C-alpha cells in the first residue's frame, strides 16, 4: 500500500463509522420529522395486552377507551416471555411483574372475578414475583391451589 | 466538494438525528408542570423574571422563568400547542449546539473533516451530552449554558477588525478610489458588538443556571490563550457582572449556596440519600465537596463516576457486568482521553505546548470551573459544557494524529494501523448510536409519567384547582405514540442502557 493510498484509507477509517452513523440516524430523524416515525427503533403497533405486558401505561390508557379490556390477544413480551402468547390485559399485567399495571388495567375496565383472580394469582406464583403475589394476595388471601389452572404461555 | 462542505453536511445529519429524537420526547411532569403552571399565571415576561428572582433560597435562575413565559406566550398564540413550541425549542437548541460545535472546530482540510466525523461521535456519545437532550424540562438550561459557552468561544475566535472595510483613498492614476493596504486597526462597531454579545451571553447564562458562571471562564481562558475577539474591556465588564451577580445573590436576595444533604449524590459505589449525606458528612462537609469536585472532573475524561457514583465498579462487585456499555464507554473514553492528553503535550508550530492553545486551555478551564461549581452534588448535566469542549480537543487531536500517521507510518504498520483506527471509531459510533436508544427510552418514560405521576396514582404536581395547562399537556403527551423500549430486542438495554 503506497503512502497516498494509505493516507486516503486512514481518513476513511476515521470518518466512515461517523458518516454511517450520521447518515443512518439523520435519515431516521428526517423520517421522524416528516412522518412522525423514525426508521431506527420505530414504534410497533400493538394490542392493549401487549402494552400492559410491556409496562406501557400511556398506551393502556389511550387504547382502553376503544378496546375490550377483557379480550385475550396475542402479546409479545420479550423481557418476560420467549414466545408471543394469547393473554388478556390483566394476565399480561401480571406477566409484566408490575403491581401498578394490574391496578391501572382494572381501573380502565378489566373485570376481576374470583376465577380470574385465581388464575392471576397462579400466574404470579409461577413467575415467583413477590410484588404481584403480595398485591393479589391483598385482594384474596385464601390459600391458593393452582392444579388445573391453565397458565397461558 | 470542499472538505468544509462535507463537514457541514455531516453536521446537519447529526443535528437532524438528535433534534428529531429530542422533539419526540413529550414535556415531562417532574420539574416541569409546576413551573409551567406558575409562570403561566404571571402577567408578563418582566413579571416572570421577577418571580424567578424569588423562586428559591438556593437557586438564582430567573431566565428559566423568563424564557418559559416567552415560549408559553408563543404556544398560546399557536392555539395552546405546548409540545410544538417547547419541544420544538429544545430540538432547535440541540441542533444549534451541534452547529456551533462545527463552527468552533472550523474544519478546513479532509483530515479535519474526518476528525470532525469522529468528534461528533464523541460529542453525542458522551454521557454528559445525554442529560442536555433527554430531560424534557420546559427549557433545558444545561443545554443553553453549553450553547452560551460555545457562543462566547466563537466570539473570542472572531476577528472583528477584519470585518471592517479597509479605508479607501482616491487614486489619481486609476481615477477611482482604491483600498489602502492592510486591515483596519480599529475594532470599531463590529468589535463593540462582539463585546456586547459576549457580556450578554454571560449575563443570560449566569441568570439561567448557577453553572452558567462557567461562561466567564471560557472568555478568560480564550483570552489567556491568545484569542482577541473579545476585548480586555469586555473581560473587565464580565468580571464586573460576576461581582454584580454575587452582590445580587448574597446581598440583595440573601441566597445561600447548596449545603450537604440538600440533594442526593454519589460517593464511592453508593448513591447517598439526603439523610445519609447529613449523617455522614454533616460535620465534615469538605470531604464530600472535595470528592464531588474530583469525581465531576473525572467523569468527562473517564465516563466514570456517574453523578459521583462508580457505577461500573458497583456492577462489577455485584457480579453484573453483562452490560456491554460500561466496558465500551470506559474503553472508548480512555482512548479519546489518551489522544487528548497526547495532543496537549505536543508542541505547535509556534513552539509552545498545545495545552496552552485556545481550545485545550478553555477545555481545561471549563472542566475545572464546572467541577468546582458542582461541589455540593455531582450531576452529569453540570459537566455537559466540559464534555462539549472535551470533544473539541479530541477533534484537534484526531486531525493532528491523522496527519502524522499519514506522513510517518512505515509500510509494514499501515494495515494494522487502519484496523485499529477503524475499530476505535466504530466503537465510538456504536456508543453514539446508543443516544438514539436513550432518547427513545426518555420519550417513553416522560409519556408514562403522565399516568403514573398523576391522580389517582400520585398526588398531582399542582392542585387541580390551580391547573390550567395540565390537562392539555397530558393529552398532548398521551396521544403521541412512542417507541416502547421493552418491546424492542431486550439486549438493547444491555448495549445502551443507563450507566
């Protein structure tokens, strides 16, 4: 490699990652300004169960106005589940392992009858999450038998 | 294409990238709604300034209220579009900062343009930059202070005497007026304008945030290093304004400085609560102050500690060192700092060590000044102006290194050098792209606050009877869908999480 070529390649090696990052994020930024949607880390449309499972309290509030809060839907919860599962918003809220999410989903119209509560307690038990176990135990402190209760994932 | 054109195109791309992500963050609840509601009730901008004078016993930041009032008036005029105005202002100022960075760097050759591409990665990849763009206050005062610092430095770089037209005399031989040889000696009106602008920048910065006082350091350091854009008279005026600031603060408003235990701060590997601080350091505050100043000075070149806390060491001790960003942040910072130290120790064409050149000397002064101002508690944002100047030194170092390597690398070493350089700049690019993740995450968190920090889940930020803007702000935040970081590939959190 002669010195002239080396000089050019050296500048390219210094600049290239910055240029790639600049072009990539810059185009993504233009898309965000023009279409309210970045190209990088773009928002993905989801269900209310998916929002509840992924701690998105704002989407739960917005979607609950127009969605049946008791219907099971396919939900991706990458932090908690290896594969998407059919979950109601309440079940997804328990899977999120955030007690405030269970409160929010209930406040936004999800029904919590005895059978549902038992199923939720069993989900919390299977996840061994102390926060949601304690929260649900406040609602029903009777002894828990999970035999025959289907865990939806 | 000229190198400077390429540099400005790249600058524009970075500016668009950052400002678009900044714009997507809704106005946050904490530290925002209270001030917006309070300022909205003031009848005028002057009244907002007065309110700001008396808003706190420890903080003198009336420009925060003043600018907020101006933006609120604009938002009302546009039909109560608060997000458009406040987030638009934040996005625009982020772009201005990046533009000023390139203006001050003055890339002229292709080596400079390449170094700028690297330095923009350093600028946006540093954790001190994140604080300026992630926190969606009504105005991000840390960002504004960094802008004032760069503006004052750019003014110091200016040569107002060359802006004046050289005088003309009638040349009988030519039969028309001809320019007299040489430049005008007088600074004239242009020089006066530069001086006034520098003083105004300092006055506004110091009344925006306590760390705005560091703008004076920029002016003095730039002068000491040989820049004469700002005259000696203006420096005297800035010194007088500093004295006036102290008189206003202590004598006029009877304000006190931050004492131990007013805010949490890190010490060692722990983040200490205000109670812990009072118990541990109430009787010997100087220990905490010395530690905090030192840790603030280290956070820019080492990316550790964060807010006084050695988070990487804490994670290592806890056996949780899976998070790649600790390793990448520290390693990339060590390389950049080594480059900066090497550059500052070399000699320039005039024979003197380069640490005495304008950008390096100002960088050291801003680092020391910002660290001293954060004596009571450490915060990455307070060091953000120092981070900007650090990136400028890295720019100079990389440009110089590129020239030396191109001229002096033996043939056998050329390929290894290329591979090493590419690895280092790629690591910085990876780190800088993490800003996008952190900003998207910031948008998600700020939007979530509008549910979790509001009734019935939290006390309202202002009593509901006093809340005139809150409902509208809440609607604007909630009905702008944002990326859910938890729905992304989980390892993103490990790659670019919070350090």
